[in-house]
């Protein structure tokens, strides 16, 4: 049965949910306060690298990330097909470089539990490491090589998603200003500041760092808040072969010839400006990883607001008292990576289908107000 | 008036030592540290940008407040490695306190007592304030004290397991036999575990995962702070002996 779906938020999560729901035969209307992909999504470095980034032991979040990584090859093909647009999707693999022998134990711990999930990572050093990534500093004594990790050019990916949605018939309304949800006689309506009202069978909340405001209408706590991530890029530099991680940040060469480096995190409310401190810190560290950056200065600097949550897990799923409301927010540093799986979960929740991974841990009602 | 904890002449108002790893994000990390009222922060030396600690991905967020840093040698597989990274940390000016942590097994991360003793001896002689992380064995704990440890940190259970104190008897023996402070480190999962450690007479606790991975790390930090206080007071107040049968709490023959 065709459902009328209202999606609030035109970031990568809202667009992915729109893309998937519309493809499955529903009629989607997407509502965006400013412009699609204008916040964290467009600012992202597009790392698809859960094996390097997750230090923890296996949990539902790891499974969610891994599933999404595995969905990406097919998913990105579909987006390109429907959008008739291309964007960079690069299966470069990644190297997690370490400077101390004492880091080997940590890599071994990670490798051993990830192996049980079929992750084909390996520690490489010496000549092999040098051959794989000749530009790396000699102070990096070894690296964890994760051949399955990839990256995507996020600004183009988001544009393609938006185009694919439009071409599939999603009705996109942007520049609406701050949206509100009103409840009248048990019926939920989304209201724009100019008075326009939108109605649907289901409302999907994909408002990223702007999600705490829904506490006003729903009787739950949604502890989602912005963490600023500052990024910079160099040009005219020999590209690296892999995504390179260290304890302090990452570097990744993009197909357009730039080298993107992140991220300096800080707490600055909704301010998306870059700071000298944030960028200088990256520059200084980057030179320790890639000596070729010695005389280089970044040509481009920017920042995005990552929607962080109180326990580090996103909020995905239906509200029990408002089964017509589906949350899909709080993806923190992993919005791009988690976009395919989140799109599919939203569509499954909409249709009452089972999900490919457990989502109980991401229950949007799990937080209580003390 | 309760006495404060003193380690190597340094007086600490809080008996909580807190790890800086595994927090979901810097905002929660800061708020949790603040709520815990800890004065001692521990972190792995290998993970830190030693040249510019104030630019480090984790330490930069705790700047602006005073903390006694307790860098640890986690990841070191033997005494030699631990000594080497301890010296790096000291040379960087971060701290001359060092938590010696030496493990070989990547699954249990249990401390290697022989290598820990070796490293403690060497580093104490070099003037470090050494706090070794060690198994809950009273004999090795005493040897560490003799080797010059400023405090000894027996584990309740393996790191990050949240299994609590697996051998309370041993912890109480360690408390009884040592003259230096005993800080129960590793494996504590909740306020109850922390209270138990303090009731056993520990001088403090060190934890990380119990707070960082809680659903609400800030609330858990508050809870741990109170648990330390509750356990410490209960220990000082002196618990009643356990008996098999009931004793009426309102005596029949009250002294009128």
C-alpha cells in the first residue's frame, strides 16, 4: 500500500530514507530548513571505515556499521543509476598507522575480535608498509591494513542522492526555515514558519544536530547535540594510496587531487566557523604523518556539526506512543557510512518488515530525564 | 573530619581516578569528568600527542582545569617497553606519575606480575611516582610496595569487563598488608562495585568503562562519586558483624 511519507531533514540520512521509501513505492515529501546536504553531510570526508574507527568490542553499533559498509557497493550503484550522475566511490583500503610498539597490542586485540566478523585486516610493517604507502613517515613503525575500507566524495554523493530522489518523484521543499510538529486531535502536522502545513501517514525525523527540539512535542528525552568537526584540504600533493588513520586524525586523497584531513573536534554550539587552533593542530600533526606536507598549507578549511548522542549510538526506530513517527538521527561521525542501512531500516519500519540487523539498542525512547 | 588521600606527598580531595578513553564524544567526556569531581586522569601514552599534549585529540578537551595526569604504559608487553614509554612521558613534561600496565594476552589484558615488578623497581629508582596495575595477589602487591610503588592498584577483574570484584577476600588482605594506598583498578562496572571496593578499605578506585560506556555517562559519574563517599564512610563507620539469626531492633527490655 502506498504511504504518504513526510521526511524532516535533507541531510544524507533524510535523503537516503527518501530514496529507499520512494523506490519501494511510497510517496515521499522531504522538508528541509535550509538546503539539502548543507550541514554535516556536505562537510563530511566520506570515510567508510568502521574497522579503523571503532576501537570498541563488538556490539550492535559495529554490526550496523559493518552491514552498511557491505551495502555500499550496490547502494552507490543504484544512486548513480537513478541520478544519472557519477561520484567518487573508492575502494582504496585503509592503513591505521602507529608510532609506538606498545600500540601493536591494541591492534592485535581489535584484529582478533574483528576476525570473528569476517574482517580481513592484517598488521604490516617494514618494506611491505613502505611499498604500500611510500609517503608515510618513517616514524610510523607499523599499520593495520583494512583492505575492505573505502571512501566516497560526500558533497557529490549527497547531490546525487538529492537528484535521484527528485527523479524518482520525491517532492522536495527546501529553504523552509525551522519546522515544527503540531498535534491536533491525534493528527500530527508539520508546520513551516510561513504557515504551510504538511500532512502524511508517517513522519520521519532526520534532523541531525537539530533533534533535541522534538522533546517539546514528544514525551521523551533526545540528547543529541552538535560537536563541531573541523577539516582542511591540501592540493598539489602526491596522492596517498590508502585512507590513513592515526590516533590524532585521518588523511584521505580524493579523486579531484585534494588531500582531505580531519578532524579537530570541539564544542561550539551551532557555530560552523573554523578556528586557528583547530586547523593548526591538524597541520602540525599531518606533517608527522606525511613528511611531504612539510612546506604545505591547506588551501581549503571548513567545519560541520556532527550530531552526537549521549551514549554514542544513533536514534533509529519508531516511537511506541506515536507509531507514525520514525526517528533516524544522531549518527555523529558516521552519517555517510550509515546512510544505506538507515535508509533501509526506515523503509522497513514504515512497511513493518524485519530489519537485517538488530536495532533495539538504537531505540529513540531509551533516554530518561533525570 | 575525613582525611584526604595522599600519594607521594600530593593531597587529593577525590578518591576517584578516571580514565579518558571510550567516551562517546568530547562533550560527554567533559561533563562526565566534571561530574565525577576526579582530580586524577589516566590515559595511554601511546595514544597521546606527546610533543603537543594540549593539541591531543583527547587531552585538548580537558584543558583549562588542573588535573594530576597519570599516564599509563598500556600496550607494553614487557618491562623494557614500559620503562621506555614512561621515560618518554616524563621527558615531555606531562607528568612524573606513571601507571605501569604490562600485558601480553590481548584477550584478558591481565597484568604480567614479573615484568610489572621489574619496571616498578627501575622507575621508582629513577624518581617516578609509580602506580602499578597488578593482579589481586597480596604477595606481589607487597613486593611492589617494597620496590618503591607510591600506591598499588590491584584489579577487581579484567579491564573493561564490568565483572566487579571477583576476589574481595584478596582485596581486603591487600588493604590490610600494605602501607601505601591501595587503588582498586579495572573491572568495576557500577556504583555497587565501587562501594564494595571502598568498604573493603581501598583508598580509592580507578575506572573508565563503567562511566564512559554507561547509557548516561554524566549521571553515572555522579553516581560513582557518591558510591565512593558511601563506601568510604561505611568502611570508616565500621559495619556490624554478620549473624545467622535475627536480633530485634527494638529490644524487649529497654533500659527505661
